[in-house]
C-alpha cells in the first residue's frame, strides 16, 4: 500500500444542478451564437489540480473561467456587474455540490472573447457566496452548454493548452486507439458516464470543476445499494480499508457546508471510466455527490467530442493510470469557529493514517506550511503543493506544537 499522507483541499467547486425550469436553460442556451464557423483555435490556459482555467475577455477586461463539465450553464461567482442583463422573469431552483437549494435569476452576458472566438448570448447565474474561498483564482465557470451548442474541446493538461473547434472530425485521428467513454445527459447539459467498479456499474457526473477530486461515492448510495442487495455486504466489507466518523467541509454555490458523516475508505484494485483503466484506486464515501473530478486530468488530457457525445482520454504516460492514493481523506482541514484566536484551520484526522501515527489529532490547528504562516484562507489556498514531503506545523488546543512532514497528493 502506498504510504502517502494527504491533506485534502478545503475547496471543491459547486456542481450546479437545475431542479426546476429545465426548459429555461435549454431555451436560453439555444440563443448562444459564435462569430466563426469551421474554425480551430488554441488558447493558453492555467491548470490547477487538473482543473482548466481559461482567460475570457469581457468588456475589455480579461476574466478567468473554469471549464466545468459539471455545470449545465455558466456561473459568475463575483458580485453582479452593470453589463449583466436578466433574461427571464422566471426563477431557477438550483442545487450545489452540498445539496443546498436556492432560487436564481438567469442573466445574459455581453459578447465574450475566448481566444479569437466571440461568444454571444451566453446565459449565466450570478452568485457571490463563494467569494471568500475563490481567493482571486478565477471569476466563474463556463458550463457544458458550450458543448451542447456544438463546440468540441481538447483539454491539454500536459502542455496547458485548450484547443476549441466546431469541426466535426477534427480530433478523429487523435482519438484512434485511445480510451473512450460515451456520455449521456439526463438533465440539460450535465454529462453522466458509466464507471465500472467492483461494486458494479455506476452512473456518475463527470465534473471537471471539482478541484483535485478523483471520485466521490456517497455513503447514502452504498446504504441504499445494500438494502437492495444485502448479499453484497461481505464484498463491500472486503473492499473497505477503514470505516470512521469524519468531518467533511466543502464550499458550494451557496457557501461552506460542514457535516459530520460516517464513511468508508474503499480500495478498488481496478476500476474503469469507459475504456480508461484506473489501478490501485482508493476513495472515501463521506460526500453528498456522486461524481468524477478534475484529479484525473492531472494524469491525462481530455478530448470532449461533441458530435459523438464522448470523452476521449489521452494518458500522459500513454498507458493506464495507477493512482495509489491509499491515504485519501486521511487528513482534511476545516475552518475554525468564528472568533477562535488559536488558528484558522483545524485538522480532521482519520484514525490509523500516517498523520495520526505522526501525532496529529482532530482539532489540531494548522499554523505553518514550509514556514509560511497560515493567517488567512487565501494564504493556504495559494500554496502550491507538490507531490513531495512538506513541512507542516500544527498546534494542539493546549498549545503543544507539532512539526511533521506530510505529502498532499491525490
């Protein structure tokens, strides 16, 4: 077993799910139009934990958007600006990755320039609840409705390039012999793929907006599965490395949510996303959503082929992906209570993990990373972690300092 300790990122992006008024999204997205036809464009991008951040010019100013397959339309995650125009009197009821619901107005953006392509009549929601957690990394997300409007993309996460085209066969030669998975859309512009696991075939949303997430499998899903197939309990127990109560914190469209959940650490010797094999795979079940995230794209580039409704993976090592993230979820960080002067972030430790063996306990405060004092959330978010041991200083509630070397990797 790979003995790596993982500090789980505090932030996971909102997975926007339309609950009502789906026809509004379809109708608004039909109005999207492009300035070019039969074109190909290459754009320099930033890749963060596998997530692709694209520069987009609006009203003469460059904005940064995450290309988010888990969102059916765009989301502006800053305060509303004067050039946004409401396009419907009806409200959308939407849910985020934490299953929180809210009422939203749909807005239309002015012409947006992505590379050399002008995109007009693009619909977006506006919600700034996550502003405190974005730390100026990006301004919003571009949704999967761009694919629905006919654009295909290559997310080259190895060379930090985005190739966008409306040509139906542009990627055909490059796709030959590469692992493919077809997608379906049960809701407007939210692609679902089949994940082959030791538990069976599972339909999951492919959400490239979920930073540094491999695979989220909710414990609630497993509970329902066991009720339906009680004879599989022994198999599930054999796949379970550990079961423990964990505090899970994640930021969604409507802000931060913290839950205390009972979850499992599962080991899948193999699993597949369509034709893409993943070996030595571990995942935790302390989540509310069932989705694949952007961590896959740290190891493989991705072609989104709109005409064929398929994802094509281009592994960076030209083979399958061996994950070996055995300590997934072993240590997480959640915000301290308001007014707590002892520290900003508190550790949540899975018993038996490497961090636990090194003396870190749930409730210890993270004080420094590589000598950088963690005095605000953005300082922590901007630290560029590498897959090497990193010096971390913690302090227990009684004031005892603990200096350990940990690895954050997924």
